[in-house]
């Protein structure tokens, strides 16, 4: 039976806003997730019952070494997909669009490939495009048209016009349905029957993807663009004339046509659509992703791009490339788009950040860059690296494990957690503490705080990470300086946008160095004016649950996560008296002179008296003596 895609209208409001019926309002981008093709449910995802590219069947005499039909392509190494763009693509458009169309489609392919660190690769096919038409079905999928095959592969074969020779044995190339992904253009009214679905190019459809699959396997995709729309390859000339919006064609239960809904023309000006934006969206469908904004209506599961945890069906954003309606130029993938790509296709080898099927120094450096913040970690990077904590980020312990795999492959198999020796349950305690350079923060514009480690059992270290919290109305501009434990490697950026300062380092402990001592020095700028209104005591503390030490005994792990290990972290309590009597922003002899003649409330006890004068003398003079001593 042939199924037809239909296009139900939705209500229109001024400015193109619309209601999706039971679909809830969108959330912010950083809280958004992705949905898999055909709106896979949570139960389907849990049972690995969702669509992705698989290896197609091949002729028996070509099968030596070929993966069995239906094997997910990501299971056998990098995913290589061929593509082709038909001759005469968008031939009714401007000369500029025709000249640049191939370039922008290839740019869209490259955007998806780059997001996967080149694990998903697109290679131009050596042959022509072939519509995925059920009437010309080819059992081996990828391959040229009959005409191309006869003209370029076997022109003398008896099955070809004018040929008299028998077929070669073996046949290295069979006719097929073109490349893995074919890009074609057709006018409004075009129909295609593929996979038992009747697709029709509606007057309000920008493009659709005809995805041929069997079971959970994607075997071949055609992406069709509407020739009757006005297209541009220059993002700066794309233009939307606001009008009514149509929803996507829904064919759930068979195959999604993924028709991309434009804004219709209104008034005298016609909308001009960005070809690269639409291509980027349709390639997302070809890879196995669907419209997150339609998950509620189709009972689809939305997943967190960094952890793959289930989200609510309202957790989507119109900023996503895989949002179901065209809303302007989008040439950059969002983290939900990238997370969906990572869910479907990522290296089997843990820590393989450059997707070359091995762990090398390149991966170790990349891991360091990610944990240091030199390179922001994408959802794809996180899902390659977050193999120990599964907390949605790249931790020091995971970067340490990759480094250890790279430099010490003889003791463990790179990428194999099962080969790691068991963690011994030995009693050991490590204490983190802080010691300030001054007892009172109100005396100078800066204060140095030593972060110390007491490691009496001499546990081998490879790094640490701590978030140090302080009153940000008083302290600012965190800077880190080297200590005498794990010295040499640079600190990670202290200001990462989170509260306080991130105090993080990774490296290797010199066997002759003491495992106890000063990890580093945190220097903070003090706002002396604000100190007038702060409490008498200020606490600088380690954030609960955010402080850890990475040990390599016997393999990298967060110290304290094994029975018998205890990690303690103690805060530093600092006086916060007020001495800046002349409000100059510095504390000096002028302040002492003024306080001696007109006392102020130095100790913040609600009175200005001789006690304050005495405290000012002791504090300012001790500060001067410290400076002389230095």
C-alpha cells in the first residue's frame, strides 16, 4: 500500500508566530536536546531500536572482508558516506546560485563532518545521481545509473546498447541508487514513491529527504529542493517575508519526509531562502535526526546532548538547525544538533578525539586542551571523552587516563577500561587547605592564598581540580602561580564563567619530588571600599563536591572514590577590618594619621573608639613591616 504525506494547516498569527497545538513553549538553547529520526521513543532508544546508517548488502563475490549487511557503520570505524549533486541542479535559478550551489552544499556537509571531528566523512561519488524510486530499485543501493554504468564501466557488455561481450567476472561495480546521499531539485508538484511512501513537492515546501531504510538501517537518501522557491547562496541576501507557516509532513510509523516548512510569500516581495541553511538541515535528517519541536506531538524522546539523559519533550529551541521550520539563516550547528550526531556516530575507541582509530600524542594534547579550556568542549568531544564520570563534561581524570594510555600502552590496552587494574582499597587521606599571606584582607589591594596539600601516604598524583569560592563583591581577578607540587605544566584558566576561581592542573609528579606541599598560589584583588560593608570575617572555601585530586594508583581516578580513601578540604577564615579612612583605595600612613585624629569603626563593632585606633596601628604597621621584609 502506498502512503501519502499530507500537509495539515496550522493557525497563523501576526509576525509568523504559531501554535503547535499540544507542543509546549520552547526552552533556552543550553537546556535543549535532540530527537532521533521518526521520533524514536525512550523505549526504542533503550533497546537500540532507532535509525542510523548501516552497511548495505553486497554481492557475494565482493563480500570478502565486508561487514555483514545491517552492521552500523559507526561500529567498524569512521563513517564514510558518498554524495553527488545532479547535473542541472537548480538550473532555473540565477547564474550565481547555479555556480555556487555545489560549494554551499559541500560546506554544509563539511559542517557536519567537522562537528564529528571527521569521524563522519563525505566523499564525492564517482558516478551520477539516481532517484530512489521504487520502480527502479537496486538491491545493492550505492552505484551509478544503468546509463552511466554502460557508458563508463561496461560499454561492450551485451546488456548494454551495442555491446556484445559477456559480463566481467567479477563485476566490481553494479548499478545502484546513485551515491549514499544524492542532492536533486524538482518543481512543485513533483512526486516520488520510495520505500512505499509517496512524496510530493508541495507549493510551500522548501525541500524534503526521502530516506530509504530497512529495519533500523539507513541505506540510501535523496534530498530534493523545490526549484520554484527563490534560492540564494549568499547569507546576506536571504530574505524572509513573514506570512503563514506550515508544519512538517508527518509520516510517523513509515518514513518521515522531513519537509522543511518555509514562510510563504506575502505582499509584493518574495522570500529568498538560504540554500546552505536548508541543506544543513536536510543532511541532519539524512544522518538520522528529526525535529525536536515536534517531539511532544509525536511521542518522541528528547535527549541531553552531553549526557544522553532524557529531557522533557518541551526542551527544544528554535535556534537549533534541526528545528522544524525555516526561521532565517542557520549555518552553525548547535550543541543539541552535535549531541545527536555524537549519539549516532562516534569512535568505538575511548578518547579518540581525532577519529583515526588509535590513541596518539595528538589525542593527549587535544584532551589537555579540552580540560584546560583552550578549546571549548563540544557535545561531540564530551561524548568521546566522558567515559569515566558520565557527568556531561571532560574531567581531569579522563584527560589523565588518555595521557596514560598514550604514554604507557604496554601496561594497558589504549581505550580499554576493562584492562585497567582494580583499584586497591588502602587507607589513605589527602587534605587540601589554604593559608593567606595576610591575616586581614582590608590592608592591601591584593592577597595571596597558598593552596596546600598534605599527602602523608605519598599517593602518586597526576592532577587536581578545585573550585575556590569567595565573596565576589570583595575579591576579583583571580590569578594562579606555581607551587612546588606538580610544578612545570601551566595552570588551567581560573576564570571559566563559574563562581569563584577554577584551580586546576594536570601533569606528572617527579618521582623525587615531595607529594605534599604547595599546589599553587591564588592571588585575588581586594576591593577595599567594599570591605567597609562586608562581614567581620570572610571565608575562602573549597566548593563542596567540586574539589578533587587525580591519583594514578594504580590507574587514574578521583581520589576518595575508592573505599579507604578520604579527601578533606578545609577553608581559610580571614579578618575583614576597614582601614581606608580617606577612601583613596589604598591603605597607608595617611589612613593611620586620619584614624588617630578621628577614629573610624575599624573592627566593625558599631563603635569608633581607641580600640579601633590601636587595631589600625597594629594592622597598618604590620603590613608595612611585611612589605619591608619582602
